[in-house]
C-alpha cells in the first residue's frame, strides 16, 4: 500500500536490488506514469541524486524539459545501445531497460555501481514529477519513510 507522508510526499514501496541485478517496480507507479509491461523504459540520474535514479516513460519526453536532452542522445532514443549500457550527458547518467511482464528490470552490476547502488540495497520508490518517479537509497525522504509502517516492501 502506498503512503502519503507529512508534507504530501507520496511513497509507493520499498524494493531491493536482487543478487542477479533485477529490481521490482511497483505497479501503482507504473500505472500512474502509464508505463506498460514488456516495454522499454528510460532510467536516469537526477541533478541531485547521488544514489538512485528516476524512471521515465519515453512517451512522456516530447514537449517536456527533457526533450532537448534526449535530442542529444539519439542512441538512447533509438535503443541502439545495449540494454543497461550507460551514456552520460551533462553530468547525468542514462540507460534503458526492458520492464518485463513481472514488473522487473535487470541491470548489469556495473550499471548499478554507476548509479551508486549494488545488490542488496533497499530502495524507496516515490512520486517525483509529472515526468518520472524516483528510486532512492539516501536522503531525507528515506528517513521519513523509515518511520512509516504502511509502505509495501518487495524483496
């Protein structure tokens, strides 16, 4: 069950990076951002995200502030780079991954490291902007969420 914290921040769930590099994305977040199962998703670091990433559906990018960035990354737009391989643009890291039928993405361990993460890390999925939801391992929202008992946990 998702939870709303004081101040209005909306938390979807906790999820853990599994030893094989797979990671579960909560159904409620996928529905809210209109991200379909068996589709390719864009993963990127945020401006202030040291350990974590944002999940974006490619369909939301046109006519958004991200459009200019993605115009500079044709290999990401066309998915011509291998799944999970990163590209960097203006200090942000980007890659794509397939969201499978079971709501999991799988990234190589090297890619997780580039996002400042590793298997076993428990991450918080939370609403961010109208373009993306965040998945974080550190920061004030983590401490706030740790105090709440009604947030789903996926292991």
